[in-house]
C-alpha cells in the first residue's frame, strides 16, 4: 500500500525513530510517533526514508522537546508518485 514505501523517520540527520504508526486514508498518509527529551533536545530536520535509506521527504523546522512530544505528519500521496521507476 501507500504507507509501505515510508519505512523510517530520521530527525536532525542522525536520530532514527524506531516506533512509528502509519495510517492511510484515501490519498493521505498520516505518520505518528513520539519523541522524548532524553532522545533529542530539539527537532530541526524531519526526514522520511524508504527501506533503502533514501530520503523521500525532508523539511526543516524548530520544535523544542521539553516534554514528551507526539508528532503527526500528513502526506498527500498521488497515484504512482511513490514509485521509483
């Protein structure tokens, strides 16, 4: 399915999120995960990776992580837009 392409979440270029939940509704993929202050102090870069480690989406931001943060990303996916050839 659409959510199968997105395998991993990486924060700040190095921290890999190991537990994320994916839900597909129509043409929208929603990814939800939790980040603890002990893991990262702030989030400045969010990347979604495929199974091979290729960056599929990337966005800069600034999210201070002073308490447990639940982050949710909704990604519109067009038919055929997630295929690599």
